């Protein structure tokens, strides 16, 4: 198995306040593999933006390692670090475009910094604007573009130096839902077509669900849990993860106290009339308290919370039926 493209080992970042040291990050360990769309999610102040800035050394860590293609970025000199950064494109929440430059001139900017001849740079920039669907706005200034168009220019600019990794720091937070959807689809398309690894920093569950293959939940400057998206979302192992991923309707205080179970569906099972067949098999009605189905990384996943009938024989038949279908009933009762 090949080495991760990014490996973070025991990373820490602390800041000196007036009277003490404050840890923004502590004991961070993460592996991000080539081709992943890797989400890092946490609440405001959890340390996620500091983490992504440490990955490309915009913030220098105070301890640990950040290995990119096997090289420790923390040990590189300024010249070597600048070269390594060309393999990491970055897009931001507020776009960070140069307002006095047109779209194509913004995309050309990083190429100018590395000495690319003007005609070659403009040709590359034009290709990238076409890739992001803005070939017809090459001569427009940022003030003439919508939020979604600005972010597309920013993505084209981030791709100018042929990066291997695209770092996205709250890239859709300033956009409306429909524009967010189109930008996420674009990032996923770039990941598939160009093989670029994407690291998505966000506080929004829907962003992770739509395009990420793996996720890390960060809380209080530490990684609480990490793994494939469907595993972390539907089977969280830590309290920090449960708080982050559990829908409001499934909070314990929102559910009845007795005979409450949860079924997680995946793949073809999410398309079968499981509950209808279960009712027919047990001969008793079930109360559906919550239902949710969504697509994650091209596959269907879902969950349903039920209150079982007050009949022991019917409950035994329900558990037997679930087992025969390879489904697990998770007890969510509070008694």
C-alpha cells in the first residue's frame, strides 16, 4: 500500500497569550490518501482552519510533523517550501481575488510568480476558466461576478500550478445553497477527472455528505474521530462525534424512552421495502419516528428510527427478520 500523500504526526500549534500558552491544535494524527476527498469538520473555534493552514505552512506548527509526499514540510527552507506549496492549491471563504485584475489575469497571477512566459500563462488560464465553466467571463473583473463565479475563478487560480492537493477552507460558507451545490459538484468533478486530492474544511454536515470519502471530526483542537464518511456518520464512536453528526430529531430527549431502535440502510437495502415487509412478517404496526436517506460518495445510505410494538413475540419476530436481511437493530431506549 502506498504512503499517504499527506501524513500528519503529533501536530501541535500553540499561541502565546499574555499570561499563558493556548493550544489551538494538540496531538493531531491524520493520513490523507491520494485521490481522497477528505473532510475536516468542527464547530467554530475547534481548530480546523488552523489545521489546514498548518498543512501548507501558512501557520508554522510548534510541534510534530506534516509530511507531504514523504517530506517533512516543517524542516524545509523557504525556497524548498515555496516549491512544495506549488503542489497545494488553496481556496478560501472570501475568494481572495485581486480586484484590479480580470478573471483571466487572476488565474495568471500564480504563474507569473513562478516566471511562466505570458502567452503560455494566458493559454493555461484560458483552459482552466473553461474547465470551471467561465470561458465567457475571462475579461470580467471580480466586481462583475457573482459569488459562485468568483469562487470558480479562485478554483481555476488554485489549479494553475498543477497542484496534487486542493485545500478548501470553508469554500462554500459565503454562498447560497444552490451555488454551494454547483461548487461542490465542480470540486468533485476535478477530483475525479484530474485525480487531485481535496481537503475540505467545513462546519456544515451537508458539505461532508455530498462529496467527501473520509472525514475527521475535530473538537477542542484534537481529532475526536476519523474514518469513512458513512461509518463516522452512522456509527459514531465518541461523544464529540455523536454531538456533531446526530440530527436534532434523534437527540435522546426527543425520543420516547422505551422500545426505540435504529436501522442503518446501505447499498441495495436502502431501496427495498424493508419496513413494510417487517410489519407483514411480525403482524403488528410499527411507529416510524425518524427517516432519512441520502447519497454518499455515489452510494445510497439511510437510517430509520422505530418504536417497536408492546408485544414480546412481535419484537422477537422483528429482530429475527432484521437478522435475516443482514440488518442490525440498535437499541436507543433510555430505560
